[in-house]
């Protein structure tokens, strides 16, 4: 009954919105109304199919995602703005005896503005940024002072993802010559089959002390059992799933720990559910621990257990941010949404991510490869700050 009510409300919203758009364009040019009806059907049917099968009943390859899914997203994002603007324009125009003209002008202005923003956001997804962050950690073994970790996150790789862009990501990481590479979740878009595209693009990454990856919520949604099987089979990187790995330099050790993701449920509900105690059980007493946790909501528990640094992603910084103001589209919904945070002697850095989800859109939260350098601190931990951010070649 609840699903039926949602479907009725959604149908009424879509019907009313398209009715407004149809009324505004009718008569503007030959077959204008026919074009609107065709566009409405083309961008609504995918929603009906997705809702009916709770997902695509087939594997959506690149052409389907680019020619069907992407137009759906763009159209559905613009539809409410254009229809509301048209309605307001009709009301204003009516006061001057020109309701249709007023509606068309208002709708056209909003259409142009939203289109410009979406276009700028598309260009933003191609602006790969390298951000260097220092993490000052008291008690860090001297041998690991200056250790460089290249973090990428939220790649959301699928067959539609630009291979040229992924090649740039790989080249950028290699040019940084990190000691460790960390991929902090959401490796694939929405299907287990997407691992093939991930393996082809990033499977050859290597680093002196290893390449490590952890699951994110989209990896869970994609069907974790199958995703995990494919990752372990096709990707040489080490998958850390509620476990710790000990890095060694001479007699010194540094623990790199990777958690599961809250999308897997509460502790014990599934193998991929986060289990902080289990994750840290392999860490020697007194060892410095760097944790990889896709969702920053896990940071307080990790900090409570003495983790010195946590690297997260997940938020994408809302894919729309004003970094100078410390605000992102994710900020109203999450306690820890972007950048660096400190809790006593524990530090968190949240990457804006390297890919995107939904449509290619990023403004102020540009795709990032983060180079995190560990610095030995004599006393209190200093909050990590971005020393330098530059566009990657």
C-alpha cells in the first residue's frame, strides 16, 4: 500500500510537471508538443522499469548508461525547476495580461541558468586536483616520518566512465610516487560486473608498501559477495575487510586498518558490516594506526580506540561545495562532511572523491587525488591542512 501511495504521488508530480512544460511549449514551433510527449516518455520509462524490478533487469552497458540513464538524470533534475518557474511566470504574466508569455520567459531563463550550472558541473568532473595534506602524528615511528599515502575514493567506475580520465588518475598517482596507495571505497558504480572496468583501468597500480582498498556503500549495493569475489580474483590490490595490515620499515611498524561499511548493516549482520574491534584486533599494542573507513561516521569509534588518522570518502562533499566557507551540499546532513577534523589525538580527512555518482557534476568539490604525508609530531596532534592543491596534468 505504501509503495502504491508513493507511485501515485510520483505519477501526479510527473504528470503535472510535464503538463505545465507541454502547455508552455505548445505552438512555439512545429511538433513542439509531440517532442515534449516523446521526451516525457523517454525519461520516465526508465524510472518505471527500475522501480518495477528494483534495479535494472539486465546489465546496463556504456551505451545504455550514456543514452538512457544520463538523459533521465539531467531531465529529472531540470524538470521541477522549469515547471515551477513556468508556473510562477504564468502568474506574474497574468497580471500584465500575458500569462503564456510570462511563463515561457521565466521557464526559459531558469532552463538556461540550470543548464549553465550543469554544464559547469560537467566540466568540473574533468578538473582533476592533487591536494597535499600533512598529518602530524605524535608517536609516529621515525622510520615512517614523511610516509606518503595516495588516497583516491568514490571512483564509481563502470563501463561508461571515461577511460581517458581514469588513465589521468593512474598517471597522476604514479607521478606522485607514493609509498602506499589507498582506495577508500565505492570502487564500482552499481553492479558487480563493473569490477571488470575497474580492474582494466586501475588494476596495474602498484606502490612500494602496497595498494589497499576497502568497500563502500555502493560496493555493497552492487552485491558484495559477487563484488568481493571479483575484486579478490581480478584486482591485485589488497582488500582490507575489517582487518589490519602491518607495514614494516626496519624494526618499526605502522598499522594500516580497513573497515567494512555501514551499508552492510550492524556489526555481525554481514561480513561487510563494520566491526571496529575486529578491525583493530590485529594491531600490536601501542602501534600507530592509520584507518581506512569509507563512511566518516565510523571515525568517532575509531578515534575512541586510539586510531591516529582516518581516511574517508563517501560524502563527495555533496559534489557542490564552497571550500572557503567550509560548506558543502553534504554539510546540512552530516556531522563530518568535508576536509579535516580533529578529536583530541585523532585526525580525520574526508576526500571529496575522485569520480562522481549520478550525473557528471562537480562544482567546488573537484575530483581529487590526495597525497597524505605522515609527519612525526613532538606533542599534540596538529589538524591536517591542505598545503597545496593543484590541477593534475
